[in-house]
């Protein structure tokens, strides 16, 4: 839908795309020197929809890929947005900095309380890339499992997991075979 760059250092750029149709979108930013925004403490990119932040990053290596939905709109009682939910009562946020040697070793899955796969990612094929996934969640219990196919605890990289606008886990990838985090999105279940 839109392209920008090359960008100059110490400059602010703003792109406005009015009236995005409801759908899933991917934002990709690359940096040829592999240092993201370098040593700039106040640099970064941020994506917002109708004034609500849906993602961004202040540091990445060679590339950052952000996947996000534009929430749905219901017109005259009919969902016209291919199933994306609105309003977003709960959110899911996952950012992964891939292993610099074997990025394909990492996969993940988000499973709801009924045992259904809601989202998943990997295997990844680009080393030193930040992949970010943001999505609306229905209220309920979820299990997030991240896996290392090598299972040796020697993966280099890290990840951040968040839900309902709170960070749940910040961890390196050297957890062994797998790591599972259980959380509740929306009002606490009784």
C-alpha cells in the first residue's frame, strides 16, 4: 500500500494511509547495515490505527516484520471485515529476535481453552530478524508455547510475549525444547 525510503538519520517521517480496509497487514522495515536504528535512544518506528498503537520497535537487526489486523467494523448488523473482531477487548503481542545461526529452529503456537490453534509462527528462515505479531483475542484462557527444534538450549535470540497490553514474558531463546505460558485474556475467569 505504501513504500518509503531510503530514510535519512535524525529525521522524522510520517505516512498516513486513510481508510484502510479491514484485513490483516504486514509492515516490513529493513536496514542494510544490520544495526536497526543504531545507537539512537530516541529512534524507532510506531504504527497506530485511529490513534491506537498496534506495534513498533526501537531496535532490530537487519529487518523487523510486524503483522497486525485492522479491526472490523460492523455496519447495519453485518460484519464486513472478514472476521476480524472489534472492538479489541484483549490483545496478543509477540516479538521474536531470531537465532543468528539457525533461525528455523524456532516455532510457536497460541492455543485457546478449547484446544484450537488461534495463531502460530515459524519456522523462520532469516537470521537476526525481528518478527512481531499483534492480534485481537476473544476473552478466555490461552496457552502460548514456543519450541526449539534443536532442544539444546543454545539458541541465540530472545522474545517478548504480551496480552491485554501487559508484558507477560521477556526471555532468551535458550530454554531447551519448549516453554509454555498460560494466560487469561479479558476479565479474569472464575
